[in-house]
C-alpha cells in the first residue's frame, strides 16, 4: 500500500472493532473495551483513523477513505507534530496543490448566502475549492445517481468555496466568509458535505463512500432517522439493510 513504510516508521497502529468487547489498555492505569474507546473518540464511520499524541489526546482524524495524496498530508501533519503550532486546515493550506478544478453547477444547488434563513430544515453544505482532487468524481458519480438526487430533495443544497472570502451568514446567524466558515467547522478535506438540521450539524460526509452508504447518510439526516439512531448513520444503514434483505431485495453495497 502507498506510504506503508512511512506509516510503519512513524506510527504505532492499533486496529479496533468499533463494536468489539475486547479490553484494550489505553495506558498503564486505564483499560476500556473497543466499543467504549470508539464512543469516546466519536468514531461513527468505518474506517475511522484517529491520531493520538503521547498523552493519548486526539490531534487529527480521518473519517472514512480519502484519496492517497490528501491522506499523506494528514500523516505528515502528525508525524511532524505540526499540531503543536497550527491546525490541520492551516497546514493543508501550505501544502495545497495549484488549483485546477473549476466549481461545477448542479441542478439542485441553491444560491443561498444566509444559511440561518434555511437552517430550520435539513441543509446540506458542500465545501469545494479549486485544489479539490476528488470533486470531479463526486459530480460525475454520486451527484448524478437517481437515488442520491432523490435523497437530496429533502435538503436545501448549498455549495461554498472553501478558499473564498465571499461573505455569508452561518447557521447560527453569525456574519463570516466562506473560507472562515470552513475553517471554523474544521473542514480539512474537499469535497466535504456538512449535513445540518434544525440549526445544528448532525453528521458530515468527508470521505469516499459507496453510493449505497452515501445515500444512506443523506437519508439519515434528510428523513431524520438520526432521531431513532443517534449514535451513528451506520446504525440506520444497518437497519435499512436488514429490512431490505428480510424483504428479499438486493442490497447493492458496492458500486459497479
């Protein structure tokens, strides 16, 4: 795998089952089960990579799969201990590639600069920028799929340029800019879709997901399944999968 040697040289890697009951020693004084550690670290995606310092404090995280180049930037950030002096978003800005991506239109995107005005119902905020490596794939893939388009109809769908100084009002009514709002939310990967409802963030999509899971996360917020499954969108997706299989229907877990 790319950067496998770099990871072995610079990190101790521990694999945990997010739902496991195996006891794991956090330090010489503290043990906990795998699922307790996962809950403490707020790991809701599988896989989630949480980077801890020598005091077991989280300093960075990757929720789900990312493209290799962006993941390497996060590895460098932690290996260099840059978290002692800067945020991951600021570090990424110093490593940004020349911009080649042109923000693309989408029929469901709304031109909304006052997010508070639409925050009472499900709101999907897509963050992109000119250096985005995976944005074309998002538009050519998930954002063209009928099941995704149907799920997005439950949202006000807005796109913000994470490099732009254009003024906006955030979901809490604060005047800010697109770039500053991305930084305030800790958006470190593009594309990221932050899903809000009733004025608060519920979950975000900041990794590469199969279409079935991508749609499921949208449904989780857009149809307010998070009220029944508050711990993770994948609890809802598991329940949805079980119901489909019990009904004798196929479940397309992977994309063709």
